[in-house]
């Protein structure tokens, strides 16, 4: 038994002793000292001293403290020590409510995918450990030539999105191809309603929103937002874009509750916020992309690097990045919560958000993970560029950068040196990169999608 467990056990004993002493004093017995063996008062049961809800709260707090000190993988050993204190405390380990709280607080999983919350907790602990030791199943998904419309250039991938069941890939031709993650099978292809209206790239996919519900939402650079029910053949246009008033929709993101678009081309209209349930436009404003207005219009006709990125945080705010700065916008009450300029310039394609953290990469080869609320740096590191485009993404504990065809991984929690995710360099230029708490996906060339599953083993 650990020292912490012994200490807790001794405290339990002292707590029972004090209660018996008080009872004897009220009955007129002597003060001080230990109660005599002839006392008529029966000993209180342990559950009377340490009720189950208290032990559950204690175990949860011990796990949270361990995470703050040593990272998420330290939670399981910490609560195991709690369960070893005594048989009563060990019985709490069977509480489904406790495992639900632990899974939600530590792994941020709100939906039960396995049979019990205990199994859910164990699965995400093992999956995170697999990320740390580079243990994954690699699959390469092919987009068949017959799935396009004959023009190879129109199969250039621009956006990737992940849910627990699907991988969605958005292309320059406006199509979104959906793959089943468990089998790697192509499920369906969704297409926009309109052809090119202003420039050959006006219908290029700007962003995709896909959650653990049977609905896929995607937007194109002309401002149209499309909604499709997964499994059904019909795609409807939920919002019709107005490029004259808004400019080009350069990036689009969201969750169940919110959709957020980042525009460039018209001053003072950088952010558009919709209610994701009613599809009502709630807010238009801000000037983050005003310096890139001309470039926004050019993106409709010329292939270029990304102008801006926007992500939705778990803090109910949108975080957007351009090459010169970052802006945080509240969604429930559309107010600017913070902004920061970067003189050294930012790599827009390497910006990403996960939960309450964001990844920021500058043009000098410095990356940092920051807390969105305060922009406080949690972890920073330098890297060497390998030439070509730099892509980046982040999940709850790891940073992924694709540099010169190699996907490199940094552990945010302990600052470990990076390992290479790829056994060999991706030969074709990498177009898009994404990660969540289980998968990492990259699209290279025109027809190859690389998928790593860290939860399969």
C-alpha cells in the first residue's frame, strides 16, 4: 500500500475515534482519552464516516490533481491508489457515475461509445498512451478516378474533417467525399448546388462540420452552405452566399451549436456566425481580414496559399488566424475577447484549436501551444523546416506538423522530443492535415489519403 493510502487510512481511524469521544462526553462519560471497551455505543460503519459520494468526489479530485501535475496519463494510477485504501473505497470503483465524470473531465468525451463509462475511460487512456509510443494502424485510402469528373486538378483536397465514425474530404471542385473510418470504404460524395459563379475556385470547399450525428455541413468559397443527411442522396443549400456584400468565404468551421465563417474582400465583415440548429445568421462584423481584402478576391480565380483559418473552441468562442494576427470572438455574446499581433508573421496552414488550446506557428520556425482564454504559452519549441508547405494540427495532448513530407509529433504534456509519424516520407505534396483524440489523417497529391488509427490496438 502506498504512503498516501496509509495516510488516508489513518485519517479514517482518527475520524471514527473523535466521533466516539464526543458521544461519550454527551452521555456524561469522562473527557479525553480513548473510549473504554465497555462502551455501549456501537462503532459507526465506515460508510457513515466516508459516504460513497464523498469518496467519489475525492477520487475525482485526486485524478484532476494528477493531470495538472503530470498529465492525463497520470490519472489512472492516481485513482488506482485511492481504490486500494480499503474495501469500501474499492467498491466505489464500480460506480458508473464516477467513471462518467472522470471520462468527461479528463478525456472530454461527452458521448458513450462503449458499453460502460469505465470501458470508455480505459479506451481513451490506452489510445493516448498509443499516441505517446507511436503505436497505430496505418491505412491508405484511395479516391478512384471514376469518382471524379475527369479533371485531375479538381480533385485537389482543401479540407479534412473527422468524427468518431467518418472522415470527410473537401475538394477544389466543391465535392465532399465521405469515408467510413472502421472499414475505409467510400460512403458517398456530396456536391454543391451551383457551378462556378465568379472564378474557377469559387466553389472550392472552405470547410466542413461533422459531428457524432447523421448530418454533414460544408461551405464553399462563394459563401454557400450545404447540409446533407449522412446516408441520404440529397444535399440542400442552407445559406446562399452573397460575394458582393461579403467577399470570399476563405474558411468555415463549427460544432453542433454554431457555424462560423471567415470572409475576406469586404471591410468590417470578416466574421459571420450562425445558429447551427436554426441556421439563422446571428452576427456579422470585425476587421481581421481587411488587410487581405484584395487577396480574398484573387483566391476565387487563382490558386494560392490559405489566407486565414477559423476554429471553434470548447469555450464557446471562435478563434481566427491570419498571417499577421489572431482574434478571439465570443459566440454566445459576439464580443471580441482578445487579439494579438505577430510581427514575425504566422503560418496560417499550421494554426489549429483543440478544446481550450490553440497551436500557433510563426515563419521563423517557432511553434507554441497557448491557452485560448489568456494566450498564455503552455509549451513552445523550435523546428527545422524541410522546404515546402508547413501544415499543422493539434489534439488534446500532441502537436502534429507536416514539414517537407514528414509528419512529426510533439508531446505537449512532457515536452518530449518529436518522433516521425511516417515510416517514409510522403512523396506527393501534402494538401491537408487533421487530428483528433484517435485519428490522424493527411491528404497528399490528388487521390491519396493517409490515415493513422491510434485506438485500433
